[in-house]
C-alpha cells in the first residue's frame, strides 16, 4: 500500500469510519424523517347541573373536541374532595357514562379515590367529535349552619 493511500484511509481504517459517519449524517440532513405534530382543543364545552330534592346532582357535560392528528383515547379526572373557605366535603360519583351520538362508549379505565378517573377509547383523525359525559354526584352540596352551597370546578 502506498504512502498516499495510508494517509487517506489510515492503517486501521479510522478515516474510512469517519467518512462513513459524515456521509450518514449528510443523508439524514438531506432526507429527514417526516414527523407529524398532533394537538386538540375544545372549541365548545357546556354543562347542565340539576340539583335534585335529595341533594344529589345530575351532571351532563357536552365536550366538543377538535382533533389535529390521530387520537385514540380521552380521559377525565374529577376531584371528589372539596375544601373551600374552611368548609370541606367529600363527594361520590356514580352512573358515569360517555356517549357519542347517543351511543355509549366503552370505558377502558375507571378508578375512584380522591379523584375519579375515567378513560374511554375512540378513533379520530383530523376531525371534530362531541362527547356527552354524564354522572351523578352525591355529597357535593355543603355549607354552613345557615346556608348550603354547591361549589364545583367543572372544567379542570
């Protein structure tokens, strides 16, 4: 092997490895892998709370999601412990259901503790969907000696 060849390639092939690495980086920069961002937002959210004679509260939320990209699930976390100005109470939640166009969706996760957590599955790609979320709250009306109040953060 000549002196010039040894200078370009090197005795142990180190220059060849460096040249291969430079070419790989060059091709990655010229032909980048395409990535797609995804996002969603609520263009409209409304809710109706009905306080019943027994103190329970019927809740129906209508959440409009605008999806940009591919999505397959959503979830909601509802705090069950309320503490406001020295008054505190623990609510319970029952009859939870999520529907889309009147059809009940399957809940893939459901848990109760200090926060009620539910997850539902669906398929969406660059579209708008409306989910109706309904449930019953008990123990959510609290207050003092001379008054009762319903204090609830309905959209987290």
